[in-house]
């Protein structure tokens, strides 16, 4: 099943009708806006000379592969298939949108996740074609030369560039835990300066969005996320550790297509990527419902890919699309590889979620009521009433058996 089919199956299971849920008038207006925006971009000078078609050709990918990707990208962004040609054109015009990518208190894991792929996906290749005006990890320039380059790019593309931020911002000791450049600018000053002239800020990875691991207790550096200090600019959060390249590409493509930020949730995460829970689309969900759980690493349940809830999976509390989009060229994802989700796309994930025990067995409570609360209480039941999950399953089986006997 390719990614578009997987996404369509998921949307249909959730009752989302991708082609019709917003009505024809909505989509035809959106198409008009996108066409206008793409026309403007086509007539604008390319900020970078990299051509996506040449990049794809060099990787042995055909036009058909590219159009299949564009179709899947539409599904991922909840757009009808008729938007596929516009999506392909947006990818071809990615080099018109200048990007300044700054790194603060981080491990560069998000950059690495994109760069280290030995078989890059089309999402990753498209990211290579953006007009990356400044990126300390990739550029050859260093020292004064790099600083001059940054100043120049900010001046040339003032109000037009996307400011991509990787890493948290340390505020303790007047920000002296992290300084940059010859003038000793603190990370906070650096971020405020670069974000200040941008069109929008894209916080990539959980450190930049919510503080991430550096903000874990006792948070010695006073680490915070971008949205805690940047005000008056549109901010898009793309959390996860690392952020999925497909979600970074999707967000930038949305900006290319519309000149606006995508629809966001209450944590400023794009709804197209973070609008559903890991638990809702997990391939082990049937085992959760049937009360079949891994009880110890290497047991029968682990061998049979049963649910990892009792081993600490936080899929019921975590919003992300990894179960569908996956990592490493779509090869696999953490739960597929046998470990529970540690909630890496949620605030305070390291303190609250990154433990190999169920949420119900900690002093933290699930973040909201509703389904999460129900699952949390169900988990508590699992821990306090031995084998309740299996009991439910057994009761259902017994009832089914009785029915057959009648
Ligand atoms: S608890 Fe985790 S492993 Fe189990 S179904 Fe939910 S997301 Fe999947
Ligand atoms: S499965 Fe959970 S921990 Fe793993 S990448 Fe996805 S959100 Fe993060």
C-alpha cells in the first residue's frame, strides 16, 4: 500500500472525506488562491539555482514517482487528488522561498535526520532544493564570513524568508549558557533578531517547540521553546525527536502554495500532521482492544507484536502522524520496531512520557479529558486489577463461545 492509499484508508476510518468534507466552493476558492500565488512565485527570481527535476533525475527517480509523491502529499495535507498538479508545481518552486535555518541549544538531530538518509525520500530531496540562505551545519563559511552572510540574507529577503529554528533557548544566567558569533550574542538575542525580519517562524523538533530534553527537570539552563519568547510573528511548531522531514516539507509547501501558515492546533502544530493520535492509527490497536499486551521484553506478546501499553507506550496521549508517514524512507517507526511511543511530539515529553511504564502508573495525569482520560483509567485498571484487559478479552471470547453453543 503506498502512502496516499494508507492516508486515505486512515481518513476514511476516521470518517474524514478528503474530497468533499469542505465543499466544492471551498476547494475552488483555495485552488484559485494557490494558482495566483504560484503565478507570482513563477515570475519571481529563483533564490536558488537548484532544480528539483535535476535532483530527482540524479537520484534515478522518474516523473511518475514525483507525481505519486505529489498525490500522497495532497492526501497528507487533506487536499483532494485534483490538487496534485499544483502540489508538484509548488515543489518545483520551492527554490523561490528563502529559508534561514538557525541552530540553538540542540544536537542537530533534525538536520541529521534529513541529511543522513542513504536513500532519501522525495520529501528529503525537496528540502534540498529550498533556498537555504543560511545554515551553520551545512555552509562552508564560518566566523565573520558567516555572520556577514546572515546579515546580507536578512537584508535581501527581509519580510519574505522563513526562519527555521532548531534547538531550545537557554535563559538562565542572562542567556550565557548559549552564545553565538564574535559579539557573543545570546541565543535569545540571535533568535529575536533573525525571527524579527522573517515572514514566519518554523520551530523544528521538540527542543525548539517545547524546550525538549534540555528543558527536562531540573532544566539547569532554563531552556524554553521558540513560542515562549518570539511574539508578534506567525509560529508553526513541528515537534518530534527528530521532526519528520515529511512534516517539515508539508509545512513549507503549504507556505509556498498559499503564502500562509497551515491550520494549527492549540499547540501551534499543523493539524494535517498532528491532528490525530498515534493510538488511533497504530497497527497494534486491535491487540489493545482485545486486551493482548506485551508484559515483559522478549515475551510471547513481544514476539507477536501485541500492544505495548503496559510497557509504557504513550500512543494514547500523543498526537503525530508517524504511524502513517513513518521514518527512514517510510521503512518503519518506533512501535513497528517494537518499542512504545515516548510521546516525543508533546510538551514536557521527557519528564512525563519517556518512561517504560504506563501513564496510569506515574504521578502525571493524561493531559486532557475525553478519550485520553478513558484510556488512562483503563490503563490504571490494567495495573490494579490483574489481567483486566485479558479478562475483557476472555469475557468477550466466552460470550462469543456461548453464542456459538446456543
Ligand atoms: S497503546 Fe501504543 S502500542 Fe498499544 S495500540 Fe496504542 S499506540 Fe499502539
Ligand atoms: S512513535 Fe511517539 S516517540 Fe516515536 S517518533 Fe512518533 S511521536 Fe515520537
